[in-house]
C-alpha cells in the first residue's frame, strides 16, 4: 500500500484501528477494535504488549511480518494473561510462534471467527476450542507436532475452512465431521487404523470445494468408501488419494484397495488428480474415463504393485502426466495411449517418468500410422530408469525440454527435436545423431548439460552444429574427455560455460583458425571445477572480449592463471584449491608491453592455493589498477601483494586470512585511495601501511589472530566515515589509536585477548558508540568504570569479558555508583570468576534491554528482579552451574524471575519454551 493511502486509511479509521511498529508503539484507546503489530524481531517480550493493557473491546489481534525469521518466540504472558481478557475477539492470529502448549484460553473467547496457529509447535488443542460455536476459519498449517484434532470438533458447526496441510503427525480424524455441513475447505482427511468407517462422515459434506486430500486409505474397505459419496462433491477441483507407504504390510489386500479406488470415483469436473502408494495391481476404469473431460493434471506415485498403466491417452485435456515409483512395470505401450485411440494425448504438454527400476521397453506405436505421437509435448523427463532400452520417440515436433537422468541403458538421439530449448543428459548408454539426414542447427537451444555419457557417438562437425550456439553449456562427470575439441566442443559460441569433474581433461584449447569473431563475443562466464590434469588455460581467453567472470576450482595441475595478461574485460575472478598455482600472472614478455595493457579486473578471490607466492611472477605487471575487492585466504606461501606497484587506489574491500608469510600489504596508502574495509586474520602482518588518516572513505578495520601486530601507526585514523574497529586475539597488540574520543563517527569497538598491558585510551571513547566489546582487558575495564560507562549515551550492545577482573562480585558493581546507559538493548557477560549476583538497581532504567547473555560465571547464583526484566526477550546462560540449578526448572528460586521471558536457554537447552523430550 502506498504511504499516502496508508495514512488516509489510518486517518479514516481513527481510534478504531491501531498498529504497533518499531518505535511507533503507543497506548491503544479503549475504543480500539482492530489491532495489528509488526513482527520486527524474533522474540516478543511483555514490554511489547503493554500497549494492550487498556483494551476492553478488541475484535482483532493480528501480527504482520516485517522480517523473515525462521521462528518467533512469544512471552507466555500473552497466552496466560492477556488473551483471556480480550473476550470480544473475532480474529486471533499467532502463526509462526514457537508455541508448544496452549492453555484453556478459549473459554473466554467464544466470539472467535478466525483462528490461526500455522507453523507453531503445538502438540494438542485444548477441548475448550470446541466451544467456539461461531468459528469459521481454523488454520493449523505446518503444525508438525500436532497429534490430534479435538475430540468434539463436531461442535464447530459454523466451520467453513480447515487447513491442516503440513500437519503430518496427525494420524486420524475424530468423529463428528458429519456435523460440519458448512465446511467448504478441508485440506486433508486422515483415516487412522481401525477408523475406516469415519470416511462415511464425508457423505454430508456436500459443500467441499477446491483441493481435497484423503489419506490413510489402507484403513478403508470398499463399502465405507462407497458411502463417502465422493462423486457428489461437485466443488472439488483437485483430489489427492493417499495410501500408507508400507506396501509390504500383510494386512493390506490388493483386492480391497482396488475396490476402494473403484468407489472413490471423483466428480466429473475434476481438474487435478494424485494417487499415491496405491497397493492394487490394476487401476480403476474411471481414471481413464473420457467423462473426466476437465482433468488436466494426473500424478501416479509409488503404486509399486501395478504392472501396467491406465489408458489415460484418451483424456482430452490432460496436459501434465507424471509416473513415479512403479516397480512392476516392464513395458509401456498401447495400454497407455488407449486401444484404437486415434488422437492420444492430444493436449499433453508435460510427461515425466521416474524410478521405474524394471522398465525395459517403451513401445510408442510409431509403426501404426493411425497413432499420433504426442503432438503438443513440450517437456519430457525420464529419471532413474536403469533398464530402459532402445531409443526415445523420434517425432516430438514441439519438444522444448528434455531431461534424461540415470538411464544407463538408454540410447538418446537428438535428431528429431527441432524446437529443443533445454537438453540435460545425466547418465545414458549412448548419445547419437542420425547421420543419414543433413544435420540442422538447433537454433532454439538455450541450455545444454551433458554428464556421465557412456558413449558419445556424434561426429565432431555435427556436435559443433547441433550444440555450438547454446547459451548455457555444461559438461559434468565425463571421465574419458581429454579435450573439448576432440568431441567437437568449443569455448566459443556460448555465453555461460561450466566444466565439472573431468579428471582426464588437460586442455581447453581451441584452434585459432576455427574462431569466428561473432561467436567469440558471446562468452561471458566460464567455470571450471575438479579437472585435476588441466595444466594451462587457452590463449583464446585473450580474444573473448565479453568474458567478465571466471571461476576455477580444484584444478591442482594449474601453475599460473595466465601468461602476461588477463582476459581484456574480465571483471570477476575466483580461484580455489589449485594446489600448484604459484602466480596469477606469469610474466614472460617485455615488461613495457605488459604494463601498457589495461586490466579491468574488479573482484579477485583466491582461496586455498597453497603454492601461491605472489599475484605476478616478477612484480612488474599491474593487474590491480581497477580492482575493488581483493579476497585471499589460506595461501600459506604468499609473501607479497603489491611489492613493485603502489597500493591500488580503486580498492574498496581488502580481505586477507590464513597467510602467515605475508608481513606487509604495501608501504603507504595514497590520499586518493577508495578503501572502505580492511579485514585481516591469521596472517603475519606486522603493521598497516602509513597514511590511514588519509583514507576518507575507510569505514572498518578488523584484525584477528595477527600475533606480529603491535599497534596502528601513530598517524591515527580518519574521523569522517570511520565506524568500526575490531582487534581480536592479537597477543602483542598493546595500544589503541590515540585521540579515539575525537573519532566521532565511530560506532563499534571490539578489543579481545590482546596484550595484558593494553590500556584505556587518553580522553576515553567517543560518546556515539553503539557497540562496545572488551574482553580480557582489565585495565581498560577498570578505567572505563571510573571514566563513566553512562557517558556512552548511544550504546546499545555491551560485551564484557572479565578475564583479570577477580575483584568483581556484582554487576553492575555495588557501591561505586556504576551506571549503565539506558539505551542498552544487549548485554553479554563472560569469564567473571567471582561474580555472585546481578544488581537489580543497575537494571532499573534499562527499559530497552532485549537480550542478556551470561557465560562462564561459576559463582553466580541470582539474576535481577523480574520487574526490571520485563523488556527481556532472550536469556542465555552457559557454564554457570549454580545459576543453572535455580533456573532450569519451575521449582528453582529464580524461576519466577524468568518465566515471562519468551526464550530462555541454559547450557544450550531451551528452558522456555521447553525443549521436547
């Protein structure tokens, strides 16, 4: 909705409608009838719902999604105290919350029309729900833990809509559905063992419409199925009939299941039909009855006892046919098309066969002139049919997509598919082309994927003609392939190329004489993975003027990426796990001619290339004059980045990790440099280049596990855009930059496990900090307390590691007037060996506190009082044995302080909501 329209709607609604969103929370009027609140975090505390306390006549309690978290946590106060007081509610939605147990709250909510618990973890519904005589909509979608529906569900006589899709733990339906005569939508009706007669209750549900699923049909006999009167449910568009997956169960009788299917004849207007896990030997005649003239989609799955398929070729509007998991089928032929059927499958567009392990023969009746062969078929998919012999149908004029996967006995010919757009072969006996007729170019082909082909029987010249113009070209798992040109393939002519798992491939070389300028210009992307013998890249790369992205992964024989120059317009290059790669560019020509070539590379990523020594073999070639992102990790021999060249002024993001031989990046930063981010970990860096204060665009510096690093340069840091400093596990780092208080743009500071002598900076910290983390730095912590932590009036996240602070008994410290900033939303405490209690007075003004984490405080026994933790949404306690004992059960002394918190974890186990056993 446009903002102006939203404003107008709220103006017209006045006090009748109220909405909570972020900082816009306010108290609702007693006149409010409809409420909505935006889910903007993943835990919702008591504080969030204070605005509802004055409600007396609310009709709607609805949440709206702003952020897409996987789960949400809700304080139990809403279910136990708030909702039972909203006795006039018509609409209640709590979908998506991590709710396990529902109290008997519905006794006071008898006016409810709409109830949504979708995606929750509830395992039962209280009986009081069945007192909601006015309820019209009940949504329990994806309630995966729900075992049963309430036993008196028949009392919900006004129910119109019941959605239990994804509630797969429901094993049976209760009796009483025959009383729900107004029911229009019923997503699934589950018949449990011994409850077969309950299917008779469907007789009275004449208003059912849309999609309907019947499951547990192995528990039904023929007479019960007849009484369901399924054919009289004229509003049903889609029908799914499900039997249990255990087809080998001795209690299942094929003749009974055949009778059940006979009597489950659907209405004639049915459009979609799915039959799954049916145990009969044959299908009912109604499936192929031409009276189902509207049926457009038919899916038959895991009918493992059926030896033949129904004659569905006579269905006039059938567009999508899927056959999956037929173990007994050995031959498919005229029975599928229909005996003497003149125009079978006239409308069929999508045909799929999958997991037919004994299928050997496909007789397409091509010798019979009276039979038309799938004239409208656009997509054909055959997967995991290992014994299928022979060839595919040869006359599929409309076929656009062909997928053959794991059919190792099948011969695939491409000569009869003039309209093919996507061609994917992943395992077949032979790929052929009918050479008796002139080869025609597959001009429509967009995607070509070839994998695990036992025999490639297409001449090289016809390969080029057939496949040379596909936009996407992928070869995967071709063990015998030694070169592309040997089979008639080429790098040119395609836009996106991927080569995977070709262990014998040594070269991608293409003869220069064969190159055509109009085709060369098409190549944009080249990916090469797991080609262990590939030892060089082709010279033709320098002529691929549109090539902008390359990835090379696990090509361990590759020594250098290119000689002298990179491809002229390459912008993104990623190289990974090439163990013998020594240089990115191997300089072999005259340095002057090399330096005159402009390089457009913008992003360079090199990972786990253990032999890499430098980017350029002689250090003269400047391959970084346009570089914006450089990411190098786990290159153990890398000792030099920019030795004979200046630091590239275009570089914005520098990421170095796991390079112990790398001591220096460059000598000095230039004033015009665009650098925004520096992150260096596990490397031998001794210092950063001079001129940090000149980097007007610099926003963050992150240094981790750099044992040689002592301090930043004395020149300081920029003060305009700089926002983030992080120094972690740098044991010799002993000094923060001077005059930190003057860096007013700084928002985040983290110092952890550095030199024990590191001290508080002169002048303190900048007041605009929003995140501060100090660990194992007792001098800084003590000075910070004396300086006044409350000076940081914008601080939201505070992390304190108490290594070396052995005198601290309480937090905040008692008796010294230590005050916490009221702006705090997150507090993280750890490693306070003598901490005994949390001082409630120190939390009095923390109305915004959402998250409290306490780790490894072995003497801690108590938390602040409940009244000062009402805003808390998440409490995490780890390795605090005394506190754990008081919090881990409802009998503990601290339980009353935490029971209202939406999410509480103690030593990794959820206490609230309680983990399921």
